[in-house]
C-alpha cells in the first residue's frame, strides 16, 4: 500500500474511532464511507477530464450535500439515501435499503468536508482506491472478527490464486459467494495489468460490463461489493452482483469460464431467505438439486457441487475448502469420486492456520478444470503443495505475505502444467510439492485427499516450537475445530 493510501486509511480510521463513540460499528462506518465516497466520485466524473453526464440526480449529489449544515444536513442526507435507493442499475443497488446511521450532523459534516472533499478520488489509480477501501475493511475485520472478517479472504492469498489461474480479457469470472468482491476485483485488476495496453474496444467494454458476475446473500455485504467494483471501474447495468440471493438455491443457468471463490465457513446448509426488512431468515435444509451428485446438509460440499455446475467445459476453478471436504465420508466421498472422475482435479494447496480472521479454520485451495463427459476419469495427477506443516502465521505479528506463496506459484507453472517437477523426493524429504496419481488417490480410504507427508518439527525438537502467541492461537484453532466436530456429532445423534 502506498504512503498516500496509508495516510488516508489512517485518517479515515481516526474518524471511525470518533463514530465508535457515537455508537456506530466499524462495519457500519465503512458502509457510510461507501455512500459518501460514491457521491463524491460520481461528482468528479462530471468534471474534466472525464466530463461524463451525471449518473446521480444533481439535487441528491455531492455538491448538494456540501451546501447543508446542522439538522438540515442530516435531513437532506436521509432523503438522498432514500431517493437513490429507488434508482435503476448499480446506483439503486448501492443505496438499496440504505440507512443514515450517522446521527450527529457535526460528525457527518466533518466526514464530508474534512475527509472526503479534499481528495480527488477519481484521479487515483484504481488499485490505490481499492487499497484504501479494503484497508478499511481489513481494519474493520481486525477490530471485529465477526463483522467483516467472515467476508474477508486475505488479499495476498487472492493475488496468488489469481496469478495461478490467470484469467484473460475474454473470460467471464464468477464468484457465487462474492463477499466484498476480493476475487472479482483481483481478476479484473490482473487482466488490466497484464493485457491493458493490447485490449481492443470490445474487450474493454467486456471488462467493464460483462467480465465479472457474483452472488452475495447478505445485502449489506453485497452493497460493499458493488461499491468496490465501481471504485475499480466496473460499471454494468443490470448490476453484476445479485444481492440477497442464496446462490445454492438453484442452477442460475449461466456458465462461466472461471470461478474463484471462498464460500462461507460453517458446515450446515440452510435455505436462506432475505425478508422484507433485509434480515436473513434460515431454515435448515439439504438442497435437492438435479445437477448435484448427492444431497447433503454440508454447505461446503454443496458449494463444490454448485461450482462444478457453473463452469463451462474447460472452465477453470479455484475454491477455498475446509479440511472436512477432503476427508469426510458418505456424501463427501461421493462428491470427491465424482469430481476426480468428471473434472481434472490437478492441484491442492494446503493453507496454513492463522491467516483468516475467523478462528479455527483449517483450509485448502482446490484447483480443477471442468471437462466434457467421458467414461475414463479426467484426473490423472493431483499435485499437492503443503504450506501448513512447520509454517506459522498470525494476523498481527506474522501475517501472510505474497512472497510466502512465491514457491507455490512458481511450482504451479500456469499455462505449462505439463512441465511441473516435484520438490519432494526420497533424497529431499523436506520438499513441499509432491504428485499423486489417480490410482493412488482411489486406493486411499474414502478417497481421502487430506494428504500430508512432512514431519512436524515441533514434535521432534522442542527448540522448534513456535512462539507462545502463535502456539496459543494454534491451540485455540484446534479446540475450535474439535468443538465444531463434537457439535455436529451431537446434532446428528439427536436427529
């Protein structure tokens, strides 16, 4: 993140603490910043060098906000949010059911005049705006793990995944659990960075209007996602993000060439409906879908089956899955057998603990390509990279960096997977990159893909134990995982 970005994030965060004293949560504060930023940028777009026609009616625009103070400002702001929520396209989606949570007119005025008005947001590079925005989200997640954290995949991990999959300018990229849009934005920025200079007019239009598509169940999170997309130059009508829709409820009919996703953690599936007030109502349920291999209440197994449906033939997928997807019997085994048979499941990245804001998460990234129907299994070799054993990360003292994933991305050999070479061998037992052929996988009990071979050095030598804070975090993670498994067993026994 650049110094300019860091300064603005710090400035914005100082305001957050002021608002915290007014009783506003960090997530709600980030959302209010979303509304105000949008209005300021929309106003900038009407001036040189852009000189575009206004997309916000002037009486509800930024210049109108600047005219008011005191109670008049609070009344005008509320009216502005209400009216903009009735507009068509992305504009209406951003302000749908928006509430003016800043009750103190003096604080609202300071936000408008001191924080947002002095900065020319549109002239900043897209990734700088993204840095600022996602910097606020990251800080929000750190302060309140049950807030933004559940929607936040570490950006460094997203970047590495996108560097492996390498979406191109003619792809269509989907995330059925879009959160705040991290994967969609990284895919978009990757294409701009790698192909920007050679894009023709049609490709630029495709990138702006048809390149990304997503679903997000939680309306407030979808709003943040849509705003994030807009900040990065994506401007589509109809809106590319379906808000308040449970993507698992059915096959949308559309197919995509790339799917990148980190579905929500938590094993149970429930049919989720957004009521009139915009709140979630859930009813536990196993999804009955004709396109699924098996019916199960396990949410991650359902997402894995759903993602398979979403892919075009030869479409590429990278999906974050918890360990239970790799080893669970019954429905889990059915899904793994079918996936290995019908798709080319070529890569598995074992992720370290301590990189997600939600505690107790042991996760992996599964990479596979959809294939046309045939009798022979499409998976020939599964390559596994172990970034978990003897690697210790925490959110604050030792966060995951992009360079921590350099070796994996190099080993992945995007576009040249036939040239892969293992780093593990009998003579190099510490190698983290190893291949398993299809027959080996099939012989494993329940087709268990939870594969590891490295020795845990802390079990052999107490000098190699991680620092106390990391050790405490890992114990907490293990206890959390165990508790979830006990709860699942208890509920199963209880019927």
